[in-house]
C-alpha cells in the first residue's frame, strides 16, 4: 500500500483574472484525518473540487494511492474511491434516505433490486460506522445532523476510501459536531482517509492528525496537529496575529428599544415552537439567545422581523406595537429602524444569481440615495457597494461579480454590510459567523460590539456558546420553545449546557 492516499503536485487553477490555486503541493497520508484550513476565499474548496472532478486544474498532477491519474469528472473521482460531503448538502429533500443513497448508483432501470440491495448495505454501513438513520425517512423531515449522516452514507455506499468533508459543522450544534467527530474517528479506525476542510480551529485540534494552512491560493504550512497551537494556526491563516477573544468594555444600556411580550409562534405543522416568550433589549446592549438549534430561536426572530406570523403576544419597537399577526411588512420594519441578518443567508439573505452590488441594496432599493427619479441609479448603487466592500474587506473586491461566486464568509459580510450600514436602532443577528473563518469572525465580532457601543440594541442568536459568552451582555436560554433561564456572560459552558438541556435551577434544587 502506498504511503500517501493523495499527492498533489504543482496544482494551479484560475477563474479569469482570479488565481484560486497557485502551485499547490500536498501529501495526505493513508488512514489519517488531514485538516485543510484557511480564510474564506483562500482556495480550499476549489482545491478539493479539483480532486473531486468538479473542476479541472489548469496545470499540475494528481496521484491517488501512488498512481498518477486524471480526474475529469465526479464519476472519475468516485471510481477512484473518492467521496465528498459538500457544505450545502446535495440531497433531494422530498426523497427518502434510501432513494437518496441509490440516486445515480442504480443497478438497472428496475429500481426494486437496487432498493433491496441498498437497504441491506445501508444496514451494514450503519452498524459498522454507528451512522444510525431511518432509511425510509423523508430528507426534509430530518434535522441537519442526520442529513449529513445521509451524505456520508451515500459516499460510503459508492465505495469511498477517501472522504472529503467541506465545512461539515457549519450547520451543526456543538453536540452534533462532537458526534460527527466520533464518526470520523471510527472511519479512520476502519482505514479510511479523511480530508476535513474547515475554518474552525477547535475542530482541527480535536480531530486531525495533520493540518495544512492555505492563504491566498497557496499552502503556506503543514503541521502535525499535536505540534502546533490554535494561536499559530490562526496567525498562519491570516498572515498576522489574530485576537481570539473579544475585547469589549462594560455596556451602557439605555431605554428599551425592543420588547417582546408573551409571544407564541406556531410553525407550518401547527406546533407551538415559541411558547409565551417575553424579553427586552435596551439601547447599548447585546442580548444573546442560547439554545440547541430547533428550540424556537429561529421562529422567534422571524416573528419579530415580520417574516413569520405569531399566534399570540405583542412586540413593541421603540414603544410602538408591531403587527405580529402576519400583516407586518418587513420593509416597513426596516423603515422603522429594525435590521435583520437572517440565519440562512442563502435562502433568506441573498439572491445568489444577483451581482454583489444588487445584493448590497436588497430590501433598501427604494431608498432615495439609490434612485434617479423613478429608476434605479446604477452608478450610485455600485459606488455604495464599493464603499461597503472596502469597509468590510469583502473579497474579491468586485461589485459586478455574481454573489454565488463569493465564499460563504464573504457572502455573510455582504449581508452584514447591507444591514449594519443602514444605521438601525435595533439589529437582529442570526448565526453571525456561520461558515466564517477566524479572521472574518474577529472582524464581525468587532462590528457587532461597535454597534452596541454606538447605542444600538442588538439581539443575537447563535449556537456557538463561545460566541454567545464573548459578545452578549445578557444571555437568555431557550429550551422547547420556552425561556428557561437568564444569566450573565460569566456563566460557564457547563451551566449554560444544563439550561440548554432544560435543566433549570428549580429542577436542580428539586433533584438535590
């Protein structure tokens, strides 16, 4: 058996004038977990897309298990035993798990034989790798952590010996991420080679054997994970020292800007996801909402932002009520000073087919500064976009580029720039750094603190406990649609974890 599962030599790839990969040389050992980290736009996903056959390199060589090879398509990659789990899952949402597993790998036009074979193979894979999934479940009804297991099973079903995971924990809770790490260790124990693309240094330190750092399209260092540190990796990624802890002064809270009173919100299935929730957010403070994903946080902020109708309760913005029955117009709320950075930038924050400049005014396109009479002033829009690009360090600095061609972190900066630059009185931010690298996280955190210090009321939702504890002045914890506790940022991860699991102080006292 060859020492290296993957060898890349002199890989180059350009998209027009943009050099995504430059003279990449990389060796990944058999049966190891190898991390690839770098800032958003550093070229990580492009490199792995070349390995998986989505792109072809302009120059360079690829060897798999010691044999030089050409990979012209994903079919070639699959035939070589390479599987890939993408950052945004490639699943048909109204298909079952089993149907997704066999999609594209059917034995014949008669599907009954393929389904029967797949079912028995799926049961074997589930047991071998502890990937427990109901084969008859509909994908859209499964939580994202389980959907990710389906993607892994799909790759294993096709015979993957090399598994590439692109930002695998971007949509996972900490507990789901820990479960994924256990699965990866099990895969490694079975001799699989894992390539983990991530920007989260905690994950690198927790699960990898070696790590390669990319910056501006090239690999600047490879380290044994046990011989490096979070601080060294962060500096290698960004090219400068990075502040890994948020520095902020004491809050100076003023009057109540946002008041939520006895709010109950029902989802499309008729289930109450938010149950009689009350909270206040004052000018000059950040209120964080902590909780495992799926406990009502998303429905709460959507109801406040006018996107989802509430069943009962009131919301006051600057002391004046918002119609939460479904008649509230998000455009009207924007005019009243409420800005909203949604949790899912792709589905709710951006139109990926639009240019960056078009997305930079989305929802604010009828503002006077963007108009020339009844028509849009395209030059004014582009000039404004260029200013935001410079201020928020959006890369590449091209306001005419389609938004789909920006990395996830830069897409997030586009949304943040659009909402923050309107000078809102109240800012609602959902998952501000989801899929964002360490350098951009530092920048985004600073901007949120600046908003607070400028007297804005900030309501923050994040599944990242470190982020909540670093940014929030007060932390509200939700479980099963209820507010189960409130604490300060000095609360430990353990204390917050108990509240997130529904173990309140009253329950702990009763147990004693």
